[in-house]
C-alpha cells in the first residue's frame, strides 16, 4: 500500500483554478498531475464551499478556528502558571509562621 501524498494548499488552489478559471477538463488535469479524479473533485467541492479558506485540515485551519485554538492554549498556560504561583505562595507563607 502506498503512502498518500500531501499536497500544499497553493498546489491545490492552482489546480482548482486551472479548471474553474481556465476551463480545463478536470479528468485531464488529474491525469497530467498524477492525482485521482476523486481527489480533484473533492478539492473543487471544498473550494466552491468556502473560496476564502477552502482547504482546512492536515495542519491548515480557518483563521477563527486558529484564533480559538491559540486562546485555549494561552488560557491553559495561564491556569498552569496560576497554580504554580498558588503553590509557591503556600510554601512561602508556611515558612513565615
């Protein structure tokens, strides 16, 4: 079994634009590039569904999803720092007694 090839977002966009904007035949483009028709039609559907951010997944996220993920990570880190500070405060307050 062969390992699936990962194509960059730029490659996918250029391929889809060859079909939609230049009017080339999808099956011929797929053959020329060595990808399956099914894959290419999937890329076209993703592009038509959301032209601004068509290819999410495999490390690519929409900007709002990326922002949410970044905020969740920051929140988690801040909670960890707060817990460390609370433990340090307890340790130092015991030493004074």
